[in-house]
C-alpha cells in the first residue's frame, strides 16, 4: 500500500505554508505512477501558493517494487552522517516486514526482494535507473571508484555525490550533485564498456566489492563517509 499524510511545511522563500501529501510508503507495483514521478523528479515537489516557488520534501519512506525485486528504505540526505545506524534500522525494518516473523506470503515476497537503504532523492532514483538498465549496483559503485581514479579534479565535498542518471546501450551518464537540493555541479558521460570491464573482472575488484556489498547501504559513500564519531 502507498501511504500519505497531509502535513504543512514552511516555504523557505516567503515563510508561507505549503500543504504536502507527505509519503510514508510507496508500493510501485500498485502505483507505477509514483515510480514514474520519482524518475521524472516531480514526486513530493510542490509550489508555494504565496510566492510560486517550488520546494521538495526530503524523502523518508519505504519503497517496494516486488515486480522488479526492489525494497528500499529511503532516508533524507541529511541522514548520511549516521548511515551505519540507519542501515541497521533498514535491516530491522526489512526483517519485520519480510523476515521470520512475517506472514508466509510476505516471506515469499521477501526472498525475491533486494533490500537497500539510500539517502536523498538522487540516490533513490539512481537505484531505479540502475535496476531498469540491468546493472548491478555493487558493480556500478566500483565503476564510480574507477572513474574517480581517472579524474584529476573532482568536486568531492560533503554532501556532493556522483549519481547515475541515465543508461543507454552504449553510454552511462552521471552527475555530480548536491544531495540536499539536487543542484547539479557537473555531468559526465562514460562508455558503458567501462562498467562491462569492471563486471568482467570480479576477482580484480573483490577488495572493493566486499566492503561495498557488506550491508544494505550499497554506495561508495560507505567507503568515503566515515561514520559519525569515527571522523
Ligand atoms: Zn513561498
């Protein structure tokens, strides 16, 4: 089921109030239109009646798409600093919904789902683009690490992430963006062969694949963003 609740938010531009149907849960099997809205960037975006400017709620909901085998706990971009705790919480939430204690039907569905946790809209959208393009997300993160090695100057900064935005038969397009407001700093297109090369040499990438796939947070940030308290 997809769940919404009406809440009001303060407009950051004119201090007026904006009514939001805030989402708590998205079932993409029953509401494919919501998946489309996530992909086109319109989901949870509203315009202020006072000043007309648009704002977007940071995401905080559970996303399930049984048809595509995806379950994602979507956290706000600001949650990244505490990713180890939120990863643990995601694991527990998934276990409650689809694990030992769940109904047989839920357990059967759970076995077909790949659980993940993401932070911010762009990271969620990336998981959907990745799945739709038939890409493995661990291999994709390794590919990003390879790209980082090849780039001289990268806009690496707190809250700036490299996200896959489009995949064609021959090319992968990434953007560097600020995850809190999705402002894009730079766009990069690489041949899809770069990904295929990483995919064809799992042994060469084992040292990175292991840590990247160690939990539900499959993102190169788990190697780059130290857990709070360890920094
Ligand atoms: Zn306003």
